[in-house]
C-alpha cells in the first residue's frame, strides 16, 4: 500500500466516488481561473480581472484540466495507468499552490481581506482533487499492456513533447515576478508529477528507449531554436549560457561521482584552471603571458593543464577513500583559490594578478565571426550571449558524447564496479587505482574545457569565483538530477542555476532552500529526479512494479 494512501476499508467504501470528486475538483479549478483572485490589481501581474485569466489564474486552470482528464481515466482505467497516484501527487501540490498564492496575496496586499472569491474556489477544488487521490483504490500496473505505436507516431509524440519543453522554457525565463515564478514552478511539479505518477512516465520512458537517437536529435533542435524565442533578450540568454557552462562542468563531475563513486569537494578548481588558462592566453591587456595562440589551441591546453592537475591531486590522494578523500579534495579546492591570490608578482610569480584577476578579456573571433557583435538571423537579433550559447551547445554535445561513450565502454563498467564494491572489483582483476585516476583526469579535462569558454563569456576571471560553495552546488546538481545519468544532471544543473536568478527575493536563504530540497530528495527520491533504472532498483529493492517495468524494457530492447 502506498505511504500516502488511506486505509483499505476507507478506500473500499468511498473509492467509487473518487472519479466524480476529481472531476468536480477539476471543474472548480477551471472555474476559479475565470474569477477574481485579488482585490488589489497591482500585485501578481493583476489577477483581479474576471473572465480574462492571466498568469496564476491560468496555472489553476491547467491544474483543473489535468484533474478532469485523470478523473475520466479513473472511471475507465486502462490497465497500464494508475490515475489515483497522479491525483494524489497533483492534489497535494495544487493545495500547496493555492496556499502559496493566498499567503502571497496576504503579504503583498496587506491581509487576507484582499483575497477574492477565485482563490477560495480554487482551494476547494484543490482539496477535492487531493481527496479523490487519497480515496481512490490502489491498483497494480500491467506494463505488458503498454500501447504499441508505429515509429511515426512515437516520433510525433517526441516532437510534441519537445515543443512543449521549448515553449515552457521560453515562458519560464520571461517570468520576472519571483512569486509568480514560484507559483509556476509548483504548477510544473504538480502537473508533471500527476502525469508521470499516473503511469505516463514509464510509458514515455518506454518510447524514449525505442527512439534514443530521434529524441536526442529533437532535444538539440529544441536547444538550438531556443535563442530564436527570446527576441534578442540578453538577460535571458545570459542565464542560459551560465546554465550550459554549469551543466557541462557538472557532467564532468558526474564521471567522478556518478560513475566512479569518488566524492570530490574541490572540483570547481578544475573549472578555474581552464578559465585561468583561457584568460592568461587571451588578448586582454592584463594577461600575463605574451603568447596568444588560436582559441582551439587554448581549449586543448585548458583540458591538458586541468587533467594534469587532476593527475597530480589524484595520484597521492586516491589511495584513500570516503570521508578522507572528500577532505583532501576540499583542501585542494582551497589551495587552488589561495594560490591564485598569491600569484600576483609579490607573493609569487606574476601570473594571475592576484585578487584583481584578469579583466577585459575580449570576445572570441572565429574566422571573422565576432562573438561580441549582434547578428540578425531571419529577422531575429542574436546578441553576444546567443553567440556564446551556440558555442556552448557544441561543448555540451562533446561532453555528452564523451560521457555516453565512456559509460557504455569497458572503462565505464569498471567505474561502476568500483562504485558498487571496490574490493570485489579489485578481486575480479579491475585496475582500481588506474581507473580512479583516469576518472579524475577525464572529469578535470572536461571542466578545464568549459573553463576556457567561461573566461571569454564572463570577460573576466578572479579567484573569488571559485569558492567551495560552487563545488557544493555542482555536487548538488549531480545528486539532485540523478547520479550517472546525462538528462538528470542537465535538469539538476538547470534547477540550481535558474532558481537563484529568478528568486532573488530569497537569495539570502538559498543555502537553506537547497539544503531542505536535498533532505526532501533523500527522503522521497534518493536516486534523483531522473535516475537510471539500475539506480532506482538499488534504492527501491522491494518495488516489484519497478522491477517489472525494467524487465519489460530490457525485453523490448532485446527484441
């Protein structure tokens, strides 16, 4: 029985009413979007208007539409779906959404007296949806009855999903109000949780397994088209480039942590190494090295120097493990930062300009293409951040290719064996120390590559950019998204980089928020948001349904 469900006798008595309760709740949520939510029209992008839904009112209507669909599916449930689970997740999330809006109205408008009828109608509807989920009888899914679609229809499903992702991403970055952004985020969690929890998640995973290459191609097409949806907005594209740099670095760390199982708390130093290589070899007037090679050479040198640092730190320290390894890598990160402070010509060689760093790094110029110039394509202006965004997409593609090829290789299997049981792997003939060292070197080289691009994109490099907190956020992105996966780490990096940008009102409490988020994740989904089936089975050994899904996918792949 699900931990969130009511006792069996209660569900048996009231389970037949659940579909109608869910539909009623969904109708009330849709109706609430047509009503006024606040007397004050100056807050939350004006939700005081009736019969002209905006922002938060549309979010409530979206909850309602999904609730009605799940309620109808509950009446005539396909054997491969479990709408009750989705209703529970979405209902609870919807209640949180309405309470968040109600508290925001009270705070911004000066009391609950300024809340109009729409928010209370939405609260009743949300409670009904949650109640329907709790009284619905629990059923077992039969994944063997998944609908079999033609290849054309499966690809069409992928295209539609990617179009939704593109629209949602563009809409998310356009939200400026932090409270509205938080409400939209809760809506995304609720609607996605309701759909995925009902069984659509497993089915979409099944489609994705059958179309790995098309879905990867579609993902990159969506990413490529994203700048064309921003109408030349440098603010949004700046956030996007920062996310890509953060994601590329996190993927490198994923090799060390997710595959090899080595806890590295000083990984940001490798990103800094690449950034300083790019800065000192740039055409900046403050660069301390006279040699100005082409940027392709700089990228290779950044990878090489970072991998050498990885070998230097790895050789003496990888003979320890666990907490001791974490302490040593933490110390290395601090040593790097302090060394960059001291290489100022007074306390050491003049290389990094000390705490002043290396500013005024010029934009890249490839074969006459100036990354600092606005280019117009199809009537849409693409500024410098858009130019760097396309370059970083190529970087992400390269990092993903390296990660996937290594993960599927004999080396990747060796890393996984070390992560699971180091002594058993060594007993089976795995070169434990050599593979650990290789993981450190490869992960460091990918971070160094990202660092060379970061230096030009940021136009400056200084030691205070590479503090321990950044290493902690990189590790949190890997753990939050799903260790050992590509999509999971990309999602985790996006969340941890986007939230501080959009929720600046609570920026002073971001460590508290991230800490609570990780605690909740460890309690309810320790394998991460998007984890591999193998990791899910490790954390949920008693989940027979999950085991059946994995076996069904393996059989389909074998066919």
